[in-house]
């Protein structure tokens, strides 16, 4: 090498190093209120430059579009892998504002010292590059419109991911401020201890918060970045399989597709990141299998990169995309196989490593199972390399690297000693959710209803894939001789995805809510991408047909044909049926769901201004609230028996809760008892306290047993500190502060029947009552039958406090049949107050807590029962009481 060339190389390297250093330094000192500038510099310095150097070593290409795509893709991959390294080995706290720039700059120095290949850059900025730019322009434009329109509020899952990412960036610790009491969680502190099934989705958000700021806008930029990279990969995918014209069509369809555009600008879940890595893994895998790839070394590099992306697919969304990707890889392997050996050898050897990979993932929590499987996969790879069969080498290397990548992330869960027990608990309590339609049978009776519902759900999920009317033409194009196997493989991806997704999610998942036509369409981002690629492959054939038609037909016929093609293409662009709803949201611009987060604005502002940063909040759905308030949130469990005040008190004590957040979500999606519904009462005023006392039945028993006229109970209470009601949407938002209170009970009347052997049997039919009461028939008439009064206490004068609620309780035993209970009080003016019970009582029952609002003294107390056979009744006691709530000096 000549001295001049050496100086030139040194000069170029020094220049690139200087540029990188300047950009990193500028980014470090740009204030956080200049988010756009920070993100732009961050993309250049943290992603594009290091990614370009990585691409020049791994990707052997002169194509502008491919080099740009993979420079951004690999730079992004490096950054989230760097954050993952600290998470895996629990290295915290870590200041990413210092660590990431230093690591990035070090990577640039290392890569520049390893290779001079970047000096030979000769980009082919040709018609293909121009077409690629023309595809990116509408893709960016459409997504920016969606981005600015803010078409939706933060999704529930997105709240969890953003909360987790923010603590990584701002505190340098890996955890989310969410305590989840759901039964599916191995421990309520699963997220609080830094565990998550979607680490790479969270780290992707954290990186963009790092180069931008800790806001939802930065998180949305991450989805925008991933969405644009997906469009680029769809373009490259189609170009690799079907040529430039198909790539342009695919790129334009992906650019304007409503589903891909919508989920590229809103954070509902991890699907957009998982789909990105799935596309990358499949595209690179095809590159490795192509015979025109330069040499074996480059193909092994592609295999390595594909395996890495497969592992990242799993760590972005676990099974959801992963179980779709593996069949796609197997199909691609079989279609592009070399003619080596017999057909049986190909069929057996190709799926084998991918099946092992799936087993490794499924049993990763059981080292006694997954470690031997990993060793088998390693042995298989070594054997294939020794036999020097290139094709099998690539399949084996891809699977092995994917397995090792997944095992790397498994260190955080399964290998670090103090976490082993938690990992085993998770494995036992969260088994794989893939369902078998024949699993619920007794003997030979198959659950046909379940099978029918399963196929219905598969059909509805396939309907979501009708976003492109040209999908029908794609199937017709199989009759064409070109690329038939490749098209068949792509066509099977969305079909396999629909079947697997609907089997993966049980019918009782809350998304379905009992309706078979509800399907989480965001899960189909990757299959829709496959449909776009498949659809694009037939447009050239259609154009060739139309050219022949034009030569033989008149202008009017050609115009009609053109109009038909446009009419077919228009639904493909708008998307059916999903796109229609997204376009509707877009047209409204300020669209939001009234039951979602935007109506929390006043409550969130109140929390931010009036609660300490370390406050703990009990809420029905904690994920979004954790993000908006930056407070610790605790999830109310989905208890099928209902959430009661006593269960709220238990949660408050267990997790040391400071505030309870009540909104429509709790009443809509949780089963709650009447006393919890009382927390929604419009008559409650701010400053009023509600008791969280223990079971009233036990309390009444204690009061009766003591025989005292007063009783004091120390307990917890909820003090209403914020209330908001929207009459247009009936949206209720309330915040209660947990306080320590004293309940001071005052016994107004008690009868324990001690003078009649501790019980009393009375039978006073209504027709024998000699009471003279005005309008008694109007008051006592029941729709089906009249009660008989079995207990009457007369000549009683009880003075009530008109400003308090008075509670009435009695215990009854000995019923011989089911009956309804009734309570009636008569004041000094002979005015009746009747309190019917809606519950039919069994043999033993206690009726408690009727509110009595009377301004006059009570003269008569009547207890009635109605039922068949005039049942005999035994009463243990009758009790009338009121109480005061006194707040203690210190909160508890």
C-alpha cells in the first residue's frame, strides 16, 4: 500500500472520528426542550454512523437503499442491545447519558481499526435509489399526518412500556412503577423487580427517550422510526423476490396502508418492533439462501444476522410474532433448498433446527430440558459445518445464533442465582397459552362448540387481512409460472398467523368480551406486510396483460379498464375494514375516546401538584396512570366474586397505599360490590370520609356480644379529595386519600330476646295486626304477595339524629324454605318506611345495613317475611345503630 493511500485512509478515519465526536458532544449539551434537534442529532451520531460502519463489514452491498436501511437498522440494534446488556446482568444504577455516548464512540473507533472497506464505498445512486426515495416521501408524509393528528391516546400496554423506559432513562434503574396483582403474574412485584416479557420493546423506547426526552412524543418517534424501517424492508423484500417494479408497488402500498401507518405513530403494544425484526430476519435469511450471494463467508454473516434478529423478534414480543416467523423460515428453507441429497433428507434436515429452537424457547425456564436441546442444536451445527454443506450450514447457524441470543436474555430470568425461584414460579403459573381444541373433552365427547367458536375467530381474523382487495388477485397469480413457490410461501404466512393467533389467545381473553368479531388487529402487522409483498408481485403481470389488451382494443375500452384498476386499487390503499376506522379518526384530527386517558387530565394535574413523588395509588388499571403520574400504582385484581371494601382494605394494607383512584374503568371491567359502588355516589362531597371497616356482620356480632351502648373501632377510611364528573359522557373520576379513622358506634336499640331463651318465635299474620295505620295497603302491597309480620316491637320511642344515616340489622335462623325479608319502621305520626330486601334468603341469613332516614321518633319496628308454606322463623337479635367517623391525627 502506497504512502499516499495510507495518509488518505488516516485522513478519512480522522475526519469521521472528528464528526462523530462533535455530534455526540453537541447532543450532550442540547437542552431537552429542543426535542426535534436532539432526536435528529441522535439518529446521526448514535445510529447512522455506527450502523454504517457495521453494515460495511457485514452487508456486502453497493445499493443505496439497502445500505441506508441497514445502517439505520443495525445502529438501532446495537443501541438497544447495549441497554439490554446492563439489564441482563442487573448493572444498576447506570447513567445512560454517559455510558451510551462512550460506548458508541468506542464502537466507532473499534470498527474503524478493524476494516478499511468503507473507503471503497461506491453507491449505486440509480433509478432504484430514486424509486426508493419516491416511496419514502409518501411514507413519511402520511405518518407525519397521523403523528401530528394524535389519533389516539396512550394504549394500556404502552403505558407500562413508557413507564418502564422512563425509569431507565431518568433513574438508571430497570423497573416499572407498577404492582400487578393479576393472577397471571408470578408475583405482584414482577415489573417492580425489573422483569418483563418484552424487554427489547422497552429498551427501544428508552433509547429514543435518551436521545430525545422522557415524553410520549419521543416514544411515538420510536414507532415512527420502526414503521419507516418496515416500509424500507418491504421494499427490499419485494425487490429481492420479484424485482424493482414489484418493490415500488409494495413500497407505495406499505407507505399509505392505514394499519401500518396508524401503528407506526401510536404505541399500543410491542407488535411494530416485533414485526420489524421479523421482516429483517426473513429478508436476511433469504439473502443468505440466495445462490448469487458472493461467498460462503458473507452468507454465514447473513445467517448470523438473521439468527440475531430472530432472537430479537422473540424478545420484542415473545411467542406472538415468533411462532409465525418459524414456519415462514421453514417454508423458505424448503422452497430455496439446494438439490443435495434425496428429498427425504431435505424435508427432515431443514425443519429440525427450527423445531429445536422452538423447544428451547418453550422450555427455557427448565434448564434440565432446554440445555440438552441446546447441546443437540450445537452438535447439529458442528456436523453440518464439517460436512461443508453450505445450505444446511446456514439453516443450522441461523437457528443456533437465535437460540444463543434468546439464552443471553434468559440470563436475567433463569441463571442469576437469586432469581431462579421466581423463574420457576413463572413457568408453573404462566404456561404456554397455545390451545388444543380437543383438550376439553370427556371420554369421546369432543367440545364441538369450542371448535366452532375457534374457526369463527379464525375467520374473523382473516377478515382483517382483507385490507387489500388485491389479495384475491394474488391467489389468482399462482397460475402464472414465475415465482410460484415464493408466492405460495408468502401467502401461507398470513393464513398461518391467523390460525396461530386465534388459537394462542383463549376465547376468554378480555379482548374478545364474548364477541367473536372482535380481534386485536395490531397483531397482524407482520402478516399484512407479507400480504403487501405478495400483492405487489402480480402488478407487473397485470400491466403486461393490460398492454396486450391495449394493443387490441379501442380507447374507450382501455379507459374502462383503467377505471376498473383504479377502483380496485383505491380500496387497497384505504384498507378494508380496518382502514376505514383509522381514516375516520384521522379526519376528526382531535379524536379521542371519552373513556380513555384524556378525561383524566384534571385528576392527573391534581395528583402531580398535591401528592408526593413516592405516593402509592390503588387503581383498577395501573399502566397508563403510572406513566402519566410517575407514581407507584397498584392494580386491583379482577376478582370474579367481586371487589369489596374489605378487599380494598386488604390491598391498601398489603401495599401501603396512599390514594385510591376511582373511574369508570373499575365499574365497567371489574365486578364490584354495592359498598364499592358507593364510592361513585354523586352526593359525596369533597372532604367526606367513607369507612373501610371490616365485615359488618362480624361487627354487629361483636356489638351485640359486648352489650355496650357505644363501640369504637379503629380502621381505615377513604377521604374524598378530588371529584370530577362529565355529564356528557357520564365519566366519573375520583381520588380518595387513605386515612386512619375511628368509627364511634351508638346503639339506639337492641333486642336479644334473653328473656325468652335467647330467641323468639313469633307469628303475627298481617290480617291479625290491630295497628291503625294510614295507607297501609298502599305501602305494604307487594307485586306478587304480601308479607306476614313475624316480629313487632311496639310502644317504643327511639329518637333519631336527622343529620345521620341510621342502620338496621337483624339475624334470622330456622327457615324451612326460601323466603324474602322485609323491614318496616313506623314513626310517631304513623308514617311507614318500608325497606324490602332484593335477596331471597336460605336457611340462615343476616340482613345488615339498611339506611334509615327518618326525622321523627320511631314508634314501631316490624320485621316481615313472605314465602311459601308460612315458614317458621327464629330471630337472634334486632339492632338499630348509627355511627360517627372521626379522622385520626396521622394518616395510615
